[in-house]
C-alpha cells in the first residue's frame, strides 16, 4: 500500500484511536519507506504523558524495527483520554497542542533522519489531526514527497518495460549486492 493521502493514514490509525467509552492511552506510529510505502504500524511502548525525548526514543525504535528496507516517513496517532477532542474539534479548531507536539518531535535528535507527516490525536471518541486530509500533493510544504504512478501491464520478466520495473530491479540489484557484501564480510571474519 502506498500512502497517497491523509485519508490513507486515517484508515490505518482510526481503528486504533477511536475505541469508545473505555479506551487505554497509547501512541501508535505508521512507518513508511522513501516511496511512502506502508511498512508497519507499531504501538510505541511509552505513555502519551512521557517526555517527548522518551517518546522520540520509542518512535525511533519503531522506525528502525524493520532492517530490510529503510524507513523515511512516519505519522503518529495518540490516544489520550485526558484531552477531549470531541468537544473541541471541527474545522475552526486551532489545534495548538498538535503544533507544539509536532515541533518537539521534529526537533528530537533521534528522529532527524525521518520526516513526520503529521499526527492524529484522539480522546477515544473524537479525533483532531494535522495530517493532510486529502491527497498529499495538494498541500503546500509537501511538494517534495514522492508520488505514486501506475503502468498498465503486461510487464516483462526482464524488468526493462517501464520506469516502475526498472526502479524495482535497480533496488533489487542493490539489495542483492548489499547481501553479497555482508556474506563476503562474514566469510572473511569467520575464516
């Protein structure tokens, strides 16, 4: 799945955040690669009331959990029953607490190699968010994000039929070369 819009992030996070009458406070991270491909959604092992530094450390662990592909982008979902979104939400809601949290996360030293798309905050019933609602390409400041593309088939096994197949094969070749160099280094160290 390629994340193309804030709606995609909402689909992933809403089931975790909108839990009804007895929700448990939690923080979730949606992890994406350099092409905005969804990698995983991870529950961060920290309280929403912990320091930003503590949360940043746990978010970093979620972002580096999968080593087979490098994470680049992420979004955060916070479930916090002490702040009632459902009474303060709406298009005119300024969302100041979102900006303060986002800025602190963006400045966290552990997360400097990653980019926060935004975050959703829920009280279990309502939701307030600074994640773009629609296509990411429609928002100023997000022009640098990758765009998805689609190429109709058929596609050849040679992998040179379209730009998508060429990039895929280039990435596959780079991964194979990295694996071979690691195996060669292991053999050298063992022998």
